[in-house]
C-alpha cells in the first residue's frame, strides 16, 4: 500500500450512505473531497441495510429530513440517475392511542404534496389480506414509499460525485490538528490534509473524535436480517414494506423470487462492528416468532439465510449532525440507530452546507 499524503477541501471518514451523499453534495459545490473507508463504498452497516424509505417519522425526531429524503429518492437524486424506489408502499403500524399524532403528521405530509393515509386495522386487512393487524393498532400508509437496493444507490451517488471525489481505501487512525482547529485525518495509507472533516463512520467515529478531545458516545446494537421463503405462494407485489412500531418488527419483499426480508429490533448491544453472512438459528426463530403475528405466512416459512450486522446507537436514541467549535472544522453525523438511509439525502445536504462554511 502506498503511503502518500493527500490534500482536499474536505475529508469524509465513512463510505456509508450519509458520508457518500455529503461528499456528493460537496462536489456539487465545487469542493474536492476524499472519502476514507477501509471497506470501500457501503462496506459496513449501510451495505446490510434493508433500504426502507418513507416520509412518515413516527419518532418525531427528524420529520423534515424524512420527508426531504423521500422526495430526493423519488427524484432519483439530483441528476435522476439513482435507482427507482420499489414503490410497493410503506405501512407503518402504530398503537391506536397515537393515531391523533399520526393524523397530524399525515396532514402535514399531504400539505407538502405527499400521498399518505391513516388506515384502521380493518382497512389494512382489506387492502393487504396477507397481513394480520389487531384492532388496537392502526397504520400510516404511503403508496409512493417503499425500499431501494442500497448498494446500487451508493454506487450511483459515487458516480454523481464525479472526479472531485477520491476514495481512499484505508483505515483512519486519528484526526490531525489541535483542540482549536482540525487539519485533516491520518490513515494507514498516509495523511489526508483538509481544513474540514466529517466523521460519519458509526462507532468508528468515537476513537477518532477522542483523538482531538471530543466525546462522542456510541454503542453497537445487533441487527439480524433474515430471509424467509413462505411455503404458501403469494403475490409479493401486493405486500408493502411494513414497520411495526409496537413490536420493533419490519419486513419487505426481498425483490428476488418469493423471498421476504424481515428483522426485529434487538436488545443486544456492544456487539462487534462487523457484517457477516448468515444468521443463527436462534436469531431466525426470534424474528419469526415476532413477525408471524403480522404476516402469518412466515410462521412455518423456512429460513433462507440472511446477514448479521449492527447499528450505531447514540445515548439520545437518534442521530444528529453536530458542528463542533473545538476543534473548528469538525462535523459529526452519527448515531442513526438504523434509520440513516431514509434520512441520508437531507442529512447530506445539511452536513455539506456546514462543512462548506467551515472551508470558507
């Protein structure tokens, strides 16, 4: 490996979707960018993501970014070159007691030109006969939303960025500069000198931030992505992406054959920050035991593999873009807790604006 110094306007640590979109937005402003990631493009948590996108943000943390993210994905990026949304619709299940809040959010989405409806349990069962929803739940349905092939999106973003983006496949080891001003990133392939740095490397951002005295507390959380093949053949074109806020379950058509991709939020934390093919029999059964209550066809469906991965969690439970003043020039975009993909276009736009200010 060549150990040579590189210079750019901005160094981005992390080749996941948020780092890439930020880099693309920076090159659109005429800035040069080096993206640093030992695993390459979408080689970490992004590459394992389910790719679900929707405008409705039931957490209430980032409703504007979620809506703007869906808008960008519907436009297929700034140049219309990103993959098209698999628009089988998105159904977010919520407790019936929260319907007034959901209805307010839907009204705001409609006012902004998005299509969305609040459905009762009976309306869900009628529209999607393969789903089973108890009467104490309701759903927010977005017919324009759905899912995207994550790696194909990442490749398209990289292509849009053009020659002003340079990918450095190396491990970032520390930030350069002082507690007052950032000066770049040191890597296993030599330093990258830059007056502004974005940390978007998940839990890998924590030790890098610490190297310039910034406390960035993040923890890993286990994520299992399980593939199932229902024995009862069904038309998966009629199955929306489903996110059940009451159980932590989610599912969507895999996109190939009759397979269904599903997962359930895990309580297991502080796991290795690795992505491995396959899931344990225990994880497969744990997911099946929860998801089958909403999609009964998975009750006896054999498993067809999957991926064992991780999320990066922040103490507050949601991600943030932070502009640091000590050292000046440092911006962090971390802690998305598995929800970064749908927000990425808006997060990237915001982070790029802050980094451009730091360069100027």
